[in-house]
């Protein structure tokens, strides 16, 4: 699957201040009920996944598996990053729609 639409929208959102970066930043946004969508790197560590997924589910945030951490970070001008959180509701919807357009409605 190509991650270009996801990465492009995440990059725009990051520049606009609508994306949290990293496990700690995303967890903090989730705890403040500010995070609508969580993007996990496909190679995220089990510990990072555990720390974020449980909280995201409890807060009702949508979870999405993205590209590897190196690519996720580099497209936002950062070092490898295992997790990014989307705070803006419209941006989250746009990312999900773009991903569905590439993968199809059933994720395949």
C-alpha cells in the first residue's frame, strides 16, 4: 500500500499544529481528549503500542497503522517516530477518507 496520501496530510497537519508527534505527545493529547486519530508506525515497538492503543480505545480515538517509523518521522521533519496523533476532526476524517480511497472500504 502506498502511504503518500496519509503522509502528505500528516505533514500538512503537523505544519498547522494539528498533529502530535511521538508516544508521549500523543498520550498527553489523548488524556486531554484532543486526539481524534492515532497513526501507529507499522514497526512500532510492542511497548509503544501498548502504551497508546489502550488509551486511544478508552478515549474513542480511531487507530490506523501507517508506514515504518523512519518514514513517518521523516515526512514530518523528525527522527523516526512510532506514533502520531491527529487533533483536528476534519483532518482525521480527510486522512481516513484518503486511506480508504487507496485501500478500498474493507482495508484491502
